[in-house]
C-alpha cells in the first residue's frame, strides 16, 4: 500500500499538529499508526480529498466534545455548546488549513498535490464510519486520545 510510506504520511501529521497547535493552542502528540477499516460512530469527521501526484482522502475524526473545544478556541474562547453552523464552519476551515499546510509541505518535497473543499460530517453514522482499509494515526493531548487522522492515499 503506497499510503504506508512515512514520506507520504508525515506531512499530514506535521500539518495537523502545527495548525492545531497554532489556532487551537493544543499541543498534540503523534501516537503509533494502525490499520483501520472504520471510524467511530457519533464522532465528527472532516474529509479532504487529495489529487495530483498523490490521490486519495485524508479524514480528521474528532469526538463531539473535542470538536467543540477546538471550535471554541478557534473563535477566541467563545463558548461552543453545540456543533452549530458557526462551529462547523470553523472546523471545516481547520480541515482546509491543515490540508493546505500539508500541500505546502509536499510542494517543498517536489510533490505537487491539490486538495478538495473539506466535507464535514457532524455525526458519523454506521454507513459514514465504514472506510476502505487504510492507515489511522491517533493524536493525543495530555496523554488522552484527542483525534485521529485517517490517511488513504
């Protein structure tokens, strides 16, 4: 599977850790990668397509509480009680920022990719949670799993 090449995985992880650290003041740590064929039902997912020299999809899975936390921090501490339109817009923009940052990292490696507009799924159903077998990398904050990055390229 091409997606297991660390050279093709690390830019997404580096971008995710860097962008979330900057916009949500949350320092994430990469936990060991695994192979997965499903996401967690009930969680939020931000899916971004990758096209160009690499093709596939990257999905950021976040629990509802952590998604509210990130959205609140992105909106200068405004309390987020529900994943409403404003919170979902902030989270979609987060997906855009992470994927765009990854594209810039790939460009510095002479690998040209483009990204699609992020697609946010506010609550993963059983059908939405099923994915092609691919790589998942959990990210932790304060020794607790905070989010997962699914990379299928």
